[in-house]
C-alpha cells in the first residue's frame, strides 16, 4: 500500500501526468536522486505523505508503459478520492460514481477503470485481491 497526498503530487508536478507518475514511482520505490541533474531532484524536499492510497502501486507503475500517461494519472486521481477509513473499516476499494459525475465519459474510455452497479472499479486494486 502506498499512502500519498494527491494535492501535493499534483501541485509539484504542475499538472503533468508524466511527472505525477514519476513522483509516485519515486515514492513507491523509495528512490533518491543521484545528483542535481536527476529529474526527481526537485522533489527531494517535498513531503508527499497523506491519506490517499493505492493498494497495488507496483503493478500499476510497472505496467504504466502499456497505457497512456493520462489514463494512469486519471486512475491515480480517482483512486485518491477514496477514503482510507472506509478501506480500513470495511475493505471498500471502489469509489461511487457520484464522486466523479463530470468524468463519466473519461472513465468509460479509460482501460484501467470499470463502472459496475454505480461503483468505479480500479483494475489493479482488484488484482491485489486475487493474489
């Protein structure tokens, strides 16, 4: 499980989906910059701790090359809207579609997301359950 603050990730990346993925990859693999020319050097002093979560970030980030960076960034952004307390208390890994009403068209074209019974299903979160 990876805990992060989506607002800080989005602000630090300046809205770039590639930079968002790079930051989460840095957090997940606990990378440190090699030198000041490393692309992650600018994020070294920022604390991205928060209560947004991804259950299976390794598989998502390792397979991110199969999807567009926008698809992965939308997946992460919507996953960040889930409540950590709901997952801890009830094991709920889905998000109600009511929390993303303006994004239904974007969700339907995203290969990483599915809508079932008014709930948004995250592909790599369900893979975590099957393991």
